[in-house]
C-alpha cells in the first residue's frame, strides 16, 4: 500500500541506496530496510517489481514526488527509487528475551510508541542502555527508524542495545505477556512511579510528547505509571521521562 511521508531523511545518511538495480539487490540481500521511496505515478516494470518485493518483505513504501526524491538523493541519479537501510540489524522479541536469560537476568525492555523524532529516539536509546535494558521495541510505522541521526543522538548506545521492529505494537505486547512480561505504560493519571514496586520481568512503554501512549497500547498495559509534575510545564521530553522511570525500575531487576 502506498503512503505519503513528510519525515526528515536526507542524503547525508550513509545507508541510502539509490537506483533501481541497486535497490533491487539490496532487497534481495535480506538486509534490514527501513523505508523505500518510489516516484509518484503508475508503477511499472522494475519499479513495480521493487514495490512487490518490498510488500513481500513488509518494508514500508512511500510515494514521493520527483522534487523530494531529487532532494533526498543529493544529486545522485536515483531513477525514481531510493531506499534507506537500517543503521544496524534489527532483532526479534525472542532474541531480546534470550539475551536477558543468557545473562541470568529478568528481561528489562522498552517499548517506544510513536516516537517520530530521531533525536528523541536516539536519546531514549541512550537512557535505556544506560539503565541496563536488554532491548527496545519500535513499530514499523509512526516511528523514527535507525538512521545515522538516531545513532549519533544515542552517543554510541545504539551499538549495545538490541532493537526489534514490529508491525503491530499491540500484538507485540500480547507476545510479551505470554512470555510472562509485565507491561507498564508511562502516562498521566496513573500511579506515581516512585511509590510503585515494579514486578519483573517488565517492559515500559513510552510515547511521544504530542500523542503519548496510544489508546490500544495503554489498554493492554498492566499498569500505568505517572511522574508527578510540580512546575508550570505538564510533561517531560520522552528521554527525560524515560530516564526517570527506567532508573527507578532498575532497582527491582536482578
């Protein structure tokens, strides 16, 4: 399915691949791909084939005008096709769980719900890794992906934190629950985080500043945690909120 996109991605991303043959081979290689941009209009020939291969692998495809593609390509000949590969390979939920178990630790996971700003996602990755989390789960859509900007904003933490990208966060939460993981969502109106004893293993959901945690994800959570605000502002940046809650939670893990 085609979609439109106004997210900020530019040609300084070292993982950009342009041109029909190059992108086709990238897809066939099996490497993780965050997004593919295809020129507006009827998709025929090799472009239609690229769209079909992307659909088969579940790679988001974005329909874009020529001017946007030219800007993204930065002068390179793109032939109406640009792909952005992930800064690092994604993993599965099972791999995050297995990694925690290999260290004889209870799984400690972050779920990033709708964090579209790459600087915020990178900063949250830095907080999560610093708190000792074993991995982070992000959605395929409505999320920043693992670009060079995210890697830079994480100050190196991205190299040490396992990242799982899923089609549906609600389904991922159901999977975690079947594995005995408790789900805590950080949202207004819940119990104060510093008065809450965390039950492990656990995953912590952090949403965007604008939208917060999505309704269905919030409904599927076992507990709602809130940070009491004493000042004039009524919310924290997601990475700041993550630091407060994750370092509090750290005390309850083995």
